[in-house]
C-alpha cells in the first residue's frame, strides 16, 4: 500500500481540522442567533425606553418583566415614572427597587410610598427637580433587583432606595416559584446575563413548554391572581432545606447588589420590611415529624376554647404547652399571641405572633431572619438602614402590626405606606442627604397633600377584595367569591368602575375625575387629581394647563403662572397657556409683558375672543390706540355681541 494513504496527517493539518470541527457548533449557534433576530423573535427587553413621541423622556419598559416570566401571558409592570433622558445638574434622581409593596399595590400612583416621598422632597427642595423613579413590580425578588442594577447605575442615580424581601420564595426565579430555573444561584444569574441572546430565550421557552407537556399545568397557573399563580412549592417548612436556600439566595443577591452600588459610589438606603402580625393567621401549618398530632390538636383546641370563653390566662398556659409539644406548628404560636394579648402582655404577644408568621409554611410573608440579613448586609456594605418596620410598629396598637396598617397579609394601608415614606424621608434628612434641609415638611402637612385620589383609593379597595376572594385567603376548591362588585349610582362611581375594569386609561379616568370635581365645586379634590396627573405625565401640557386654570380661579396667581409657563414650554402650539400668562401679567400691571405674551398667543390662535379682548385692553393701557381699535374691531367682527369688546371700543378716544 502506498505511503500516501497510510501516513499520519501533519500536525498543522490536524489542528486546522480540529479547529473546524469545534467551529461547527459555534457557527450553528451564530447562524441560529442571527436567524432568530432577523425573524423578529424575542427582545432585549431593556429596563428603560424612550416615551413614544417624547424621546427626551424615559420610562420603565412595560415588557421588561418578560426577562423573568416565561409561563405568564400577562406580566407585572411598574409605575409610570417619567424622567429626563439627559440628567441636568439641578436634578436629584433616586431609584426605588422592590416588589409589590414598593410598587404601591393596590393603590399605585399617589398611594405608592415613592410618590409620597417624591412630592414631599419636591416641597422640601423647591429649587431642585426631584425624580423618584420606581422600578418595583409585583412577584419579583432579589434576582430582578440585581439584574436591574447596571441599567439603574447607567442613569446616574443620586441614591437607590430598597424595600424588598417578601417575594423571595415565590417571586420569579425563587426556590418555590412556578417561574424557576432551579436552586443554584450561579445558574440563575448566568441565565440572566445571557438572556439577551435570542437562542437563550428560545431555549427557555422550549423548556417551559416541555415542563407543561410532561407535568401538566402547575396548580393554580393560568387562573386566579398572580399571587396564586406564582406558587410552585406550596409548603416550605421553617428550617427546611428550601427555607435555608431562600435565606441564602436573599443574602447573596443583596450582598452582590449592594457591592455593585458601593463600587459605583451610589448611596443606598435599604429598609426593613413589615407584614401583618396580628390580623393574618398563618396560611399553612405543618408539624414536626415526631409530633403526636392528635395530642397537639386536643391541647390546641382546649386553649382556643378557653380564649373564646374569655379565660385569657388559662388559654395562655394551655397554648404555651401546645407550642412546647411542637415548636414548628404556626397555628399554636398564633393562638398563643392572641391569648397573651388578651392577657395584656403585648410584648410577649408580639414575640408569639412573629414566631407564627415565621413558621407559616406558605411563604408569602418574609420571616424575621430577612430583616436581620438586611441589617447585616447594610452594615457590611456601607448602606444606610431605614427601619420602616420599627416605624410601623411604633404607630401600631401595642406595637403589633395589624389591620390598622396592613390591608391583608403584607400590603400597607394608605397610612402604612405613608409611614414607610416617612421613614425614608427622616433617614434621608438625618444623614444630611443633599445637605441642609431648611424647608423640611412636617409629617402632618405631608399627609394633607398626598396625591392619592379618592378614585385610586376605592379602586385599591376593589383590588384587595378580589385578592381576598381567592386562594390562599380562601380554600383552593371553594366557590369563586365575587367580592369586587360595586353599585354604580353617580358619575364618580362610573369613573371608578371604568378604571377598575381597565375600560379607560388611568390618565383618562383622572381627567374625568378632575372635571367632575370642578363641576361639583370641589376644588381641593380637583387640584389633587390634576397634581396627580402632572406627577405621572410631566411631559404633557394639558395637565399643567388644567392645574393652572384651577389655581387661577382660586386667585393663586403665582401658582397659576408657574403651571401655565410649564404648559407653554411643553405645548408646540401654546396659544392657551400664553393667553393665560398674558392675562395674569395684565392683571398684575405688567402691561408690556402682557402684550408680548398675548401677541405670541395670537400667532397660534388669532380668533380666541378672550385673548383678543385682553390684547385690545393692553394696547389701550399702553396708549397704542390704533392697535387697540384694530384688534377690538377684529374681535367684534368675529363675535358681534361681545359686550366687553363693545364697551372697550366705545371708550377709545376718537382718531
């Protein structure tokens, strides 16, 4: 046989061949990635995007949560917090991170603690532009917070505010969530770094589909509230491996998050978190393996019955025995808290209530260990601790958080949200954030100027009723309870119903609300509604114009002028705000300025009767009689019965 056929290929040839073989899979994925992008599959889902028609402003992308939710058709969204694409020197920009509480559920808008804080800070620093941008969303946890960090840093924040922890187990990618990639944190964070590749998105979608085909639809998925749909591992006992994984997940992600901000020189204010201790019994009680459940049940029932008879001390002793029989059973500690509180011992009652919450095996409320992690990591990374939990406890009867400040298991009432905002405000002030605070706003004044409209408040109540009508507040197999109905009698009711049913946008509903209040003569509520619109849509001229008109009718000319100026700046054809500014200048004796403003208004709208009348009068006051006569004649040609114009023409001196 010829040596040409038996000889080993040269080393260079082998290396080239091996390299080509290795490049084949790489080339395959490059071509697949390119094909997916050309075909329009997937998206980068950036955190912030320009507002359509207003490229000088950014807002959070309403689709960004698709990074984390592969099995949910509708994904959660954040508040509509608009901010400048280019930050100016006079701007103060803070970002808020967290879950549904930080987002302001169920009120949102003026009911979110971030909006309360922004409004108060703006009153404190009227010469600065304050932007508090809320990136929080329902059903997300520390993975999302960490994933957002680089994009937040790119927006040059002056500080980051964090209120998070309750979603750690069931939030997207959590250890007990239906939207999970497993319990290995490194794998999850690697996926999040790679998820911009369309190939990775295709693989995630394929895996989710395969899980659905093999395992069937997860219990509660596709129906009920988002809260119910996110629960994969329903029971996570206190101290179990899954419980410990959740603690480690939160600690590690929070540590990495704070490290990122610290290295970027960005101050962080991270808060303890609060939940309903007194008025939310545990969702799920589990027992230790060696517990005699029958004996425990007898002791537990005996204690509960004694409490029902008003025998608080007997109940306390009996229920303490039950907790000694099983230190894992959440119901025993909850009943013990009731007994101790009935006996007047609120301090030890709080201890029992906290123990009950921590042992609740359905982990919608974060255990107290999370607050210790928050304290530890804040100290480790130089972040400032905000103790919102302590602030709410100080305001709560007996120092035990209950229905006075919580709507259900963990979402605050309006007063509860204000206390969180107040805790951040006080901590910012104590640390001299932004220097001196010569115009600090007292909390009683801040409470009176909240931008939460009655419509948003009532819609929030309806949302909570819907939440309470389903699992886990009701048994899974219970008939659906229709708790979110309302009787429509007035225009206000119609506005609320259309907003709750998403038949109109929030902006449309709030415009209708403001108009309704104006017609009813309720100017304070009308101003509140229009101020809320300005806070959510600062790039629109119409809310500023409407608010200026309300202040003008109330004879608050300086306030009116401020909003009319902003409306004129924002409106490409500012005939009306310029006319209003001209009228104010004319009334205040600034005749030359009034003429200039009214002439600019006329350039956009030459037939407005009030503008023509005011301009005629301004010319007359300046003794420009020919121009006055010419302008008022034009007015009367258009509106022959205009009484003011007729009188003004008669008063002008003859030619």
